[in-house]
């Protein structure tokens, strides 16, 4: 499972963000890792310098062998919480998607 992380220019500490994304996704998706070829994480601050609640966005796109990409999004007050909650959504979506694959086989 290859993880790619991109951040917009308003996100501070890009290397820490990459490390957080990798740690969160590897722990949440470990049982499914052999079925996932790649995950792209896009982290952004929708309001940039203006501030505001729930303006940190994490978009995750996972590619499962033989299937269309699975995309989830989550906005939250902090980058870390946006990553964690998007990771939870991705795990649930992949459980459903992989379950459908397994039911067909």
C-alpha cells in the first residue's frame, strides 16, 4: 500500500502531516493493506488565513485492485482530527467495497 500526501501552501508542518497521515492510515487499514494499491491524501485549509471552525479538510482516495477509486472527505477544526475522521470513513467505505468484492467471488 503506497501512500501519497499533498498539502496546500497554507498547511504548516507538511512533514508532520505526512507522518500523521501515514501512521493513521497504516493502523486503520492494516487488515486491508494487501488489497489496496495506493492511497492519495490531500490536506487543505479551506479558509486559509481567515480562520473558522471545521476549515481543515482531508480528502482520501484509495485504489483497490480491480475496482474504481473510493473517495472520502472530512472537515474538522484541526488537521489531525480531519485525518483521523477521514481515515475512519475510508475504513468503513473500504470494508463495504471489499465486502462486495468478496460476496461476488
